C-alpha cells in the first residue's frame, strides 16, 4: 500500500513554456502533499506544502506565482512551472502523507524537467 | 526553522565493514526521524525511522539511535554489501509533517 505516482516521469520543454506535473496517491487519501526540488548531487529542498482544499504554503524563496500548486482532491496535487527557464531544470519529487498523520511520507518516483 | 546537519558527506568502506552516518537537528519539536536511501535518478526509499519516544531501533543490518538531549541521531549499517552503495539522507520532521533533509552521504562499499 501507500503508493504515490507522478506524471510525467520526464519532460523537455522550451524556455518560456509552462509544464504541469501531477502527483497522485493511488491507494490512500493524502490530506497533505509536499513538493520537493532536487538539483544534481544535492539534497531534497522543500518547495511547498499542499493541503487539500486550501492554498499551498510555500517555503521562503520559492515564488508562488511561478510554481503554481493545486490540491483539488485527496488523491491529486499538481505543480505547474510557469514560464520555465533553464535554471528551473531539476528533479521534482512529490510526497504524500496519510490522513492518519503519523508523519511518514511516501514519495513519488520524481519528474525530470529539462528546459531548453 | 529546522536545521539538519549530516556527516560525513562521503563514506567509503570495505565490504563487510560497518558504516555510520550521523545527523544533528536544531528544533526540539521534531519528533520523527526517517532515513532514506536514494539511488541515482530514483525516489528516496525509507529504510528505517525512529520516533522521539524511542532511543534505538534495529532492522536486520540497519539500526538507528536517537539522543534527544543532544539532538542527534545516527544510522548504523553492519556487514555492508556493494548493493548498499547509494546516497543516504536523514530527515527531521514535526507533527506538521514537514521534513527537513540533511545534505546526504554518498556511501561506497568496495567489494
């Protein structure tokens, strides 16, 4: 149980375009989902916390107008990178926490974004 | 906010030896401490975790210890094997569920 999927697994886009990444909890309801970004050979950096039915909470330094997060249901959160630039190229990983609230997070497989 | 420091950044051991990775945290409200193994291009995989009401936990070759007073916790891998080679991350989390990750340790197990 506790499976999280992400789509797409990789995407290449042109500079200036927008890209949407989906994160789904397949067999449980996720009241909270987290979005991370990971640059090569670096740690996971939390971008934002997404709560179902409310606005996402962004970490300091993360532009909310550039990284749009929507958590429309208990099984789906989306991250849209707007007006992407080469410096946005990274590995984006989501995670989900169950409603039981025991702190454990279940990670998606990640999305490799390359902006040309 | 929470600050997690992890050492060493790289660790090379001979197959069969033990490996120890240490982390410290700053927020006394943190009460959940997972350890993840991440292979290149893959998602982090939870290998063991410990909660603040426990001092030690063991799962076969892997163990974690927690010292709440000193705010540090450690991962111990015994009888290392080449397939243990990966990047390992510690993390600290509060009841809100937000995790702060350490910078990672690249473990290389030489055959």
